[in-house]
C-alpha cells in the first residue's frame, strides 16, 4: 500500500478551493458564503495559506471580537479532526514536543512537526497538564505555567505564586469560563492529611491577562481521581475525570466539575455493566462524551453518551479484543493491585475515523483498529518512531490570548 502523506487530502482540497476563489475574482461572492467556506477549513491552512491571500480574510481570522474564530472552533470540534501532541522526555531532561495530524485511516505514516518548548530552562521536565480551545497548558515545576497555541505559535506565561502539586496523586484540567471570559486551571490533589474530612482537595486557578495564576478557591470533594496523568476532558462547560467515591473505592464512575460552581457531579453509567466492568478512561469522540471500559473477560469496550447527562443515552461504539494489544496482555499476565488503572492509562482512544475504525494509543504505539475486519495495525510517526512518548489530542484553533509572546519554529 502506498504511503499517504500527512494532511495530503486536506492540502489538495484547500488548494482547489483557493484556486476556485481566486479564479472568480470578477464574480460577486457574498461575504456570508466566504465566511461559511473559510470556517470549514483546517486552522493550519487558514493560518499559513488563506490569510495571506486577501487582507480582509486576514483581518477576519485575526479579529478577536468577530465571531469567525469561535465559529471555526465550534465546527472543528464537531468535525473532530484533532492534532496529536507527542511529548518526549530526553535523557538530558529537555522536554520536546511534536505535533502530527492525518485525515485518513489509510495512512501508514504521518509526519511530526517539531514544536519549540516555550520554557528555555534545561534540567527540569516540562509537564503537559491539559488542553482547551486549542491551547495546551504546560508547567515547569514547581510554579511556572504557560498556555501555548501551537497553531498560532503564541504563548502566555503565568506565575502561580506557590508550588503546584505535580505527582501521581494529582490531576489537572483546563477550561474556559465564558461568564467571566478567562481560562481556569483546576488541580485535584489527594488529601494527605488525616484531619481533612475529604478524599481530595480541589484548587481552582484563574489565568488572568496580567500573567498571574490566582487561586480562586480550595475545597474538598469525596472523590479520588484515577489516572491523573490523563488531562481532564472539557465538554459542555464542565471538566470530566474517571474517579472513585471515598465510600465505594471499588466502583469507578465519571465525575464532572461545572466551571460555574464549586461542586462535583456524578454521571451515571449504563446499568448493564455497572458491576462487571471497570471504567478506565474518558474522552471526547465525535463530539460526544465517551468512556473506555475494561471487562474481566478481556473485552475492551468504548461507549458514547449520545445525549449529555442522560444515562439511557449511553450506546456501545466498539468492542475490542485485548489480545490485539500486547502491552495489555503483558499486564494481564501479572498480578497487579491496580491493574485496571494501568490498563486505563495505556489504552487510550484518540479519534474515530468512521463507524468502523478508531485510533488508539497503548502508550507504546499508535494503533488503528478496524472493527469489521477485527484487525489492528500500527501507525508510525516519522522522526520519532522509536522514542518513548506520551500522546494527547487537541483541536487546532485560531483562538488568541491577550498579551502573548510569539514563539518561532
């Protein structure tokens, strides 16, 4: 099979659209039609090609007060064609980032674009906390934060003022509070004090335009977040994690934190497997809240909530035999107290191509699973094939942030 290069289909379509528009300069094309066309194109193409074609287009794509940027972001999330951020921790403790994208499940290899680490310090690993609206939240422990938009190559630095809790018992999520118009970082950390009447403490930080990360509130919750190294999922104005309640540590559930309040809500799971399966991961797939479930029989299932908040709307999307993932089989052959937690951190659904094919990471490889053929094949990222890495999906966007620093690469 011939190799399909990264984004080749999108590039061909974009070039065809550009030629069509430029060949009709004498014709009248209504602004609303241009708007509809441009909001359906990938953010990278808009940034690197189309904004250079016509100055009014450039103004449209860079005006933070127009509704073009938000409309484009909404449509990108609906289409759900993300990029993938690969994080490599080198032996010199200099964290490197690479972004890759592809549009076809026929791809066998994809290219990786090197993204400059905004933090210049060497000797301390940069942590990837979360993503929201195209921004990626990075941390240089113990107290430096950065919001990076890889598409616009802009970043914003923040001082926290105190040490962040960056360890295995800590989870992070990034969300946008539309009421006050600012980004907020949520840190859920295990309570280590016997005097705390809760299982976890929650810190909510405001990432203000003045470059300060201000802690707005700290409160306790009766939940313990599992797989804290996986960022909280932002959907419908709330952040979502897999957690257990302090009174039922053996039953996983999905919890949501509404950015407008200070309380956690529990999203119920389908009754048909509630006592038999472990919920090991939560994602957004096809714009819907989805969860990865692991059954003791060795079956891995992916379910989606068709109507947000309604338990009866959970539907099964995929059922995958664990034997297709060698790393999971090796876990199963060992006696591990938190084996399900490890499986959840290894097998991560990243992207639905269609009703039959899905992209999955097993912490070692990227795998495209075909449910009809019941086959799985590896996807290579050129340039970093043999490097140990962590992968996180994000939606490229043109969303700006006030008073940013430009990063060149």
